[in-house]
C-alpha cells in the first residue's frame, strides 16, 4: 500500500465495486416499482456479448488510464536519478499540472545551488590570486635577506611563505572539488590523466632508468573533474617515482560501480604503523614535508569530497601500493 500504483488500482477496484452495488440497487428498485420490467431486462441479458465487450473495453481503458496517471511519477523518478548520478543538471520533461510546480521549484533550487557554488568558487579563486603577490614579495625579501647574510631570517620567512602557499593551494583545491562534485555530468577518463602525467614524470625523472607501466582500460571513467583527478594521481605518481628504484605501475579496475586506481612502486615501502599515521585525519596539509605538494592529505580529502577513499598497503613489488577509490562515471 506504499506504492502510488497500488493505491490507484485499489481505488479503481473499490470504485468499481461501489458502482456495481449502486447499479444493482437502482435496478432492483426499478423492478420493484415496475412489475413488467423483468421481461425487458431478461431480453436485455439474453444476448450478453455486447455487454461483455463493453465491460472489457471499459476495464482495458481503466487500466490504461491508471498507467498513464502513474507514468509521470515514474518519469520524474528516472529524471531525479539522472540528476543524482550527475548525468543531467535539471529535471527534464513535461508533467501534469499537479506535479509541474514541484518540478519547477526543484529545477529553480538546483540552478540556485549551482550559482551559489560558482560564486563561492570564484571568491576562493580571487582570494588565492590576491595572495600571490604578497607571497611573491615575501619570497623576494627572503632572498634579499639571505644575500645580506641573514640566513636564519631568510629561512624562517621562506618556510612560512611555503606553508602559506600550501595552505592556499589546499583550500582552493577543496573549494574546486566541492564545486566539481556538485556539477552534473562530471566525467573524466582515467587513462587520459594517467598517460599525460606519466609523460611529464618520465621527463622529470629522465636519467634514472625509471619505467611507468599504465594498465588502465579506456572505458574507465570517474565522476570527477580532470584537474582534480590530475591533482590526486599527480601526487600519488610523484611520490611513487621519488621512492621507486626502477618501476612504477598504475592500474585500474571496476568493482560495484567504483573505479579502483592502484599506484605501486618497487621502493623501500612504508611500515604498517606509518601507513596508518600518514592517513590519519589529524595530519594537516601544512604539516606535510616541503616539496611534497599537497601530499596524501589533499588526495584523501579530495577523494572523500567525491565520495571516494584512499588506502595504503604493501606492493607485490616491495614498495607501497596506494588504492584510490572513486565513483564510476555514468555509462563507464
């Protein structure tokens, strides 16, 4: 009885029973007041085929009408599912007058939310851009202080400037990921990002004899913006390349609507206790070691903003295997 279709069908059946009883009462009362009526009704029911045809046609039309009445509800449910999955940005379609105002209000709410997210992202970008000049000035002052022999002061300024820069990048990435996660239709093929990053890292580590194997199916795509996936994979691949002896591997698989991206290396690895420590929520981006960019902290937080996760384990090659889980894009 929780289904609207069940309620409509039950209502139609009860209406039919009630109508039949009313008709029976009317016919009985008519026959009681008109003694000659039974003969006429007897003649009417002598050939029941026309009445049977009319009854069946009415039943068929009644079922069809119930189906047509429920169809807009099913359509709206499908459209809402598409919006939830990020395939559509609004609930499309034309609906009955009782439902259309609800759909219009919902689309207005979605548009307003998208506009507010866009404004917030623009504000975050303006803030980050506005801080670049003061940070550049401080960097220049630190270099000048170092040239004048004030190395302790220069090191302190440079350290704090780098810490502020990482904080700006960290929170800007947060704002961008939050906006991207709310953007309908977000889709990024994993192989495109992996191959582009591989080419860049091979150039950076040229001369070490490092190889990066990419084993990512072409149809694996995640619900994520390209710049955010590049941010996550870039950090993971960069860390793997720094610690690898000769080989890094990136592969992906699909498990129950989740794309699992595994990055592993043949380096010295990390002890199990340390693996848990580097992923603890108390580890902040500004506490990361210099040169590590946003590190595993931003990878973890970006993944969580997209409804994913990150985990560390020991690689079969002896190093570290990082498994990044992200929701699969629609149709991948």
